[in-house]
C-alpha cells in the first residue's frame, strides 16, 4: 500500500514534512498542484527527501508541471506525471507465464508417421533404390549432379501429400558415388553426412518409393560442425562487444565554478565586557575586564612652621593736673608709643585731683601689648600717647620702666598643604604604575589586546589618615596610598566570526561561501568607557552550488563546443574526449565523467564516471 498526500498551492515545507511524518505507509507520494510553492526550490525537495529517509519512508513526487518534476528529480526524488503513473510504478510485477515445451520430434526408426508423410532420409533411400532399379533394367535416366544432391540434402520438401509418379514417364536419376560428391561440395567446416543405410534397408525403402511422402526433420541434435560455428560466432560477438566498449567514445568534463565577490559589507562591532558570547546578528562580542591593585608610599619633608609668640607687659603712670575733677581711666584704655606700638590697660583706675599745694596726682596701671612678639618690648618713657578724651582732662601717661616679655618662637609643623601635596605626588606614582600595566597587563589572555583608552584608576586611599598628620611638629612625615585600576582587553579574532555571519546573509541564492574566502579589517577601536566600538569592513566570495547529475543531462549528445559554451556560464570548463577526434558528448552514462570541483577546491563527489580506455 502507499499513502497519497495532496498538497495545496500555498502549503509550506513544514506542512509537507508534517504530512510525511503522519503517513502510515512506507511508500508516500506527494501530489503537487501547478504553481506549488514547494516546487520553487530544489532545497525544499532535498529537505523532504531527508525527512523521508529519517522516517523510513520511500518518497515520490507527482506533478503535472514538467519544471516541478525536473527540480524534484535534480534533488534525487522519483517523479511521476500522474497518480496513475505512480500507482503503476509501485504495482507488483505480474507472475511470469509458464514455459511452453516444444513438441517432440518424431523418431526416424519409429516407422512412417500417421499422416502418411515420409522422413527426408527415408525418401532419399527410396529415391536411391528406385535409381538403382532403373539402372538395372536399362531404362533411360538423368545423370545426378552435385546440385541435385545438394538439393536433396538441404531443400525442404512440402509436407502436402502428392500422387505417386508414373514409372513410365518419370526418369529416376542414377546416384553418383556419395563420398566424392560430398567432398567436392560440402564446406570444409561442415561435418560429413551420416552413412547410408544398409542395402537391404535401401531395398525396402525402394519399395515404398512409389508413394511420395513429405520429409520430416530428424529428431537428432545439430551437427557438430554447426555447433562449432555457432560457438565461434558467440566468441566473436563477445570479443566485438569488449572491443566496442573499450573503443566507444568517452568524455571527461571538469567544471570549476567561478567565485562571485560579496561585499564590501560595512558594520560596527561592539566589544562589551558584560557580554558572554558572540552575537553576530547584534554585532556584539565579549571583552575581558582586567584589574590590578597598585601601592605608592614616600617620606615627605615638612614645610609648615609653628610660631609661638608672647606679648610684652609692663606698667604706665597716669599724671593728672586736673584740680577740679577725679579722672577715671577704664580698663582696656589704649596707650601707645610715638612709633605706634600699642598697649592696653588691664585695670580701671581713678586718678585723684591735683592739689595746688602738693602738685599733680599720680596713678600706676598695668599694661599688655596689643601684638605679641619682641617688638612690644619698648624702652622706658616711650609710651606717651593717650586717647584725646582722656588727654583733654589734663591727663598724661608715660612708662618709667621698659616693657618686657614680648617674644617669637618658630618650629616645623605638618600642615594641610604638606599633606595635600603628598597625596598628589602619590597619585602621580600610582598613575605611572597603572599606565605601564594597562599597556601590557601581566594577566592578559592569549590572543587578546589591551585597550589602554578603557583604563580607569580608582581614587587613592591614603594611610595613615592625612587628618592625623596635620599639626604634628616634625620635620618629615610618612604617607602611603593604594588604588585599583581596570582595563578592557579584546580578542579581535572574534570580529571575524561576526564578519562571517554578516557576510553569509549576503550570499545569493543557489550559492555557498567559498571556504577561507571571508576576510575582514577594522580600525583600532573607539573606547566609550568600558565599551569599544570597531568599524569593520568584510569581503568574501561565493560559488554556485551545481548538481553534476543535472549538468550531465544538459550536455549529453551535444557537441563539445556547445557543451563547453553551456557550462562556461558557471565557471571554467575542461572537456577531454577519447579518441581525440570525437566532437560530441557521449549519451551513455558509463562513458561520460563529469566532475564539479567543491567549494574548498576539491571535488565533492562526481557523478558516476566512465571507465577510461
């Protein structure tokens, strides 16, 4: 039994494959309507053939459209024009007819046949006996010749009964000696005739000569001479067949498809350290983020100065010549030298009135310099300047003794400026270490290239805490800093994988990429943080996918010139014929060897080839 599946015009290959899988019979026929979408590509039929093989189904194609049948046949599928033709092809063959046995030949020695016919050999004997009788009685007769003997031996006689001839009107030929005549007339390679029967047998045959009986062939086998001739002819025919096969014209054809350039194709590939695999469609390749810790330390000189100053102290004397009022001088009253060194009183005092009898009144008050330092140590009698409001009350001031205690002391001290400068210097040291590493990382993977433009050095962390150093009274201080740096590395060979995927999308139909033909080039990459963008240009070559069996059918019987012109549209063609004067392509598959070179330059398997002479 067979399953016959009728498809619609718009059915896709997936629908046909599903119908094949659900078929219950081993033999399956797909019936395609005119204009079927499946019949537009040989690849569809190849996929269906593979589906049938995987499902243990013998698949055939039924299509009224000759073009559809041609495409299906080129994919290696049996094709039929109608369902009836398919059913006839898979019908079991009719049993052979029983052999018909030939009727047995009558034996010579079995006596005359029932129909009254006489075997040829008996007729010869009768004729001979009659001739002998005629010679004995002196009757006139006709002399036997080689032609007459040959006639008796080879010419068949009619089997219809005839009237016996009259002895008075028919002359009986006298036989000549048999042996000499046979030697003169028989071919060299023919066996001699069988011996004549004895005389008494011939005599009995002569008595029966009056009745003309049609001869019949003897039931014995062919003569040995004839067997030898037939055997020789068979040998000659075999030899001629072998010589014909060896000497038949043959042709060897090699088609090398011409590569079609593809490209250039321009696109951008992004290297992303967060990607895990190559995404040819999205144009993304994985990158590697490398990291390294760096440390720098040094001893730095203190440039800050700690200054310790003290204010001078002393005592001034206020003199009042005011005889009318008591004059109060509040604490903090400013007094100063003529050069401007200022002091303030530290106590409030009231100066008594002057007396006409005792004179001016006096009052001593402690003072402290306004500014610290040795400049506030002034000589006696130099503090003489009072505020105007106190002076207008007839008050004067002076220092009877020099002021003292004003001083200034300096010592080295770690300042904030010193710490900031040290941190900057350590940062430079860390950056130098990082730049050296980023250009050639120690842990760079094999085949990868580091891109320093993606490098990043973290903020340095100082040890000890810089805040604890500020204010220390010491000439030098120690400070260290650490930072972590990162850089992105890319295996640029992965760009070729993306290029192969992008270029494959541009391969024309019925073509395939030529092995090793994909090439790509890219710029140095542009860093955007941890990402790197490469501008890529890809090129490749594609070769037509040719079916050697289809090409064979196209050139069979054509002239060498026409066959070469027909095949040269696919590429370069070499045609060799044997013998050399043969000008046309043989039509026998066994004498035509056609090879299509493969995509990698080697043959993928030629069509069945001829055995060369």
